């Protein structure tokens, strides 16, 4: 234990150290901006830190942080200043496609298509296919009905299919179910 650190503080520090990168990656997939992802990650862990002593089921920490992260993202999207101003790095010029760059080009196209989805649909896809949650877990995370999760998933996949074609939209779902 570090000087003056309580057992609760040590446990929180260990949990934070073990999970921060995974939570940050999920936040990035949600919002598409590393700076915003850092903010979302920080907010999620700050809320967890405040409630750390009240947590009885340590097995549920992942679900709690995920729920806070997704709901914080959706709340941020509703804020006017997020809609007005959005920093986006310029895409590099594309080289002639070959085997090594073709996959990268497809990923970039998929990321762009994912960013154009409405926030709620993007959150549903991230929960369902990136976090590998079932319909009930996704509904609990988003605080909505299971039917909403199903309809939002169908609408989001339809939009991706329209933009990328059937193969591009299914790239996200391959190997997750």
C-alpha cells in the first residue's frame, strides 16, 4: 500500500489501471474523437470513484462503468456545443490499394459510416457488437426497452448496408455472435 492510501483507494487504483485503456477504446468507438473519449472515460471513472465504497458486487463494476460511459456519451451528444463544433483530423491521402492498405481503407470507410449514424444507433451497435452484449444487457445499459434495442440495431445496420453494402455492414458483426 502506498503511504496514506486506504484499502478502498488501492482497490480503485488497481481497477482503474487495469480497465482504463479498454474503457477509453470503447469511448472512442462511441464518439470517434480521442479527446472526447478521454473526457468520457474520465467522467465514467469519476462517477465510479464517488460510489466506490458503496459497491457491493465487484463483479458488476464492468457493467456499471459501461452504463455510465454510454449514458454520459448520449447526454453529451444532446448538449448544443457538441453539435456545433466537432474536431476531425483530416484523412490522409489514399495510396494505391494493395493487400495491406485495402483493409485499412475498409476500416476507415466503416468508421466514417459509423460516425454518421445517430448517437443512439451508434451506441446500440457498440454495445451489441463491440462490447458483445445481448439485447437485454444492451437495454439495461441504455436504459431502454429490449424492443428499442432491436429496432435501433435493425435501423443502424440498414443504414450501414445502404452506405457500405451488405459486406461492409456485416464486418462489425463477424465473429461476435
